[in-house]
């Protein structure tokens, strides 16, 4: 089963320290290498800070929409990136999630695991 691992962390104005950046690069690289060697890594991407986000929401009428700068919701933790891995089951997915580093200070943030839905094929 395919699982998406959504990485949440708390953004700070100063960003992560050089030591934190080095730690994140080293640990993510090792995790990606292992998952690739096992043949289960389907995708992995980091996201730019929420200052680069654009949100699109429905407007007051059925045909209008509102475009705004920033994330969809104001929260303490922001989506920082994701992995998609092919795991046997949720137990294996949890084991992988426990190994994914986040850049959160003080233990906030975390990993949300979601099964990837098999969408129907589009009509011709």
C-alpha cells in the first residue's frame, strides 16, 4: 500500500540553524538512500516556507474565487514536505515515520501518515 508521510514543522523567522540544516540534510539523505535501496521510495519533496504559498478559495458566488498570499490556514505548524513510500502495512509505515526528521524545536510538529487513494482512471 502507498502511504504519504506529511512532514509538519514550526517555521521561525530566522529559520533553522546551520547545525539543524546539516542534521536534516544528513538524516533525510540516509533515509532516502535506504528507502530507495529497498525499492519503496516513490516520491519525496520538501516545500519552501509558507511565505511563498498562494491559496485559492471559493468566493461568495458559485463561479468566483479568492486568491491570497500565504497558507490556507493559520496554524503553529506548517506542512514542510512529504514522502510517499510503498509499505506492507500501517505498522511498517509507522516505523518509517518514526525515522523521518523534522526541523521542529521543542518537540512540536510531526509526521502525519495517510494511505494514498487509488483514484479511478479518467474517462477518455
